[in-house]
C-alpha cells in the first residue's frame, strides 16, 4: 500500500495509454487535439469552427457604431457576415437583427437614429409585403420582388464602397509620402540663356527702331541781313541801267538767301529807291534805280 501522504497523487499515465490501435477512444487525447485545433475559447470551451450567424452583438454597438457610414453600410455588414445571398435576403432574420441595432442607436444618439429608423421602416414594409398572400391575378402575372429596390441600392453601395477603398489604397501626398524639396544656390550654377539667331535679329531690329524714334534733327540758323541785301541791289543797279528781275536773285545761295533778297527788293520799292517796270503783260520784268531830278 502507498503511504498516506501520497494517497491523493495519481500515477502518471503512460504514453501508450494516450491512444493505441488496440485501445478505444481516449478522452485525454481528444481533449489535447481539440486544444490544438481550437480557434478560440468561448466561456472556457474551445471553439473549433466559426458560427455561420456571427455578427456584432447589440451591446457592442457603442464601440463599433462609428465604423458604419449609414444604414446601407450596416445592412451590407449583416448580410456579408452571415453569408446571406444578397439576391435572396431572408427579410425576417435580417429585419430582426437590424431592429436590435436601431434600439441601441435610439438610446445613445437620437439624431443619428433618424436615417436608421427610415431604413427600418423600409425593411418592415418589405417584410410585410412578402408575408401578404398573393392573389390569383398576381400569380398569373409574375409580380416584382419587393426586395428588388433594396438589393439594387445595396449592390450600388457596395460597388461605390469598393471603388472608394481602391482609391484609398493609391499613395497620397502628405499621407503616404512627402515630397522632398532641395534648395540649390543659384549663383553656383551657371545658367545660359537659350538664344537663337532669330532672337538676336529681332533684338537688333528693335534697337534700330528705337534709335529712329529718338534721333535729333539739328537746324542751323544763318543770320541774313535785309539791309545788306538792299545795299547789294543798289550797288548792282548803279553799274547798269536796267537789270532783269530774275537776275537779281542768287539761286545758288538757297531758299533763305532768295527770300531775304526778295524782301530787300520790296523794301527798296517801298522807299521808292528803285522802279519795277514791265512793258506789256507777260513781258520780262526790269528793275532800275528810281529817277530823281537834279
């Protein structure tokens, strides 16, 4: 017999007892295998496979409420998590789960619950229309599925959500990467202008154009004396009796000399120092000194 102090100890189980071909099913071996293949432990028991109706419990809605972007997002989550066929939605089960969430929303945020309540009313209406018995006339003519509009909205929302997710995976500036900026001292880098022969020609033409606009015209002033020309005419007339009018003008001296000489001739005629005569119309004009009696 074993001593009293070892009475509570159990003898070690030999390795052969864990499971042999000859022995029957061993509970210890099965428990060890369950522990290895268990996905999680629920209330102390190993969870070997995920339940098909897994969804977020209503009590956890306060934590995950911000993750839903609206009633369609919540409905899509419930449908996908429970592997419902979106083209054949079990409205009774889906409506019941959705209403549990709506009750929790109403307790926490009444303003946020407005759009969720609207969707709940739509779900209840669809469920009621599906429960109503169909008339014989409706059976002869294939009636529209009450869930068709909801399915269309869910499919469109899912497409938009997936597209938004794809766009979000694209790298964005200041979120996924930052653009580097390098400052280089400009004085250290020689920069040469890109000039062609046509540009040089155009620049030269512009300079010439400005030079023509700013050029100066210098007018020289020649001092001519009417008195001197008057004296010169008198001296010339003293040596001859008659002088033709055209011979009194020096054309080589230019227009100023001719004008002053003509003015001098008029002054002499005014002072009656000379006489201007013409024999007949269109005849030559002659100039002579005025006759003065002795």
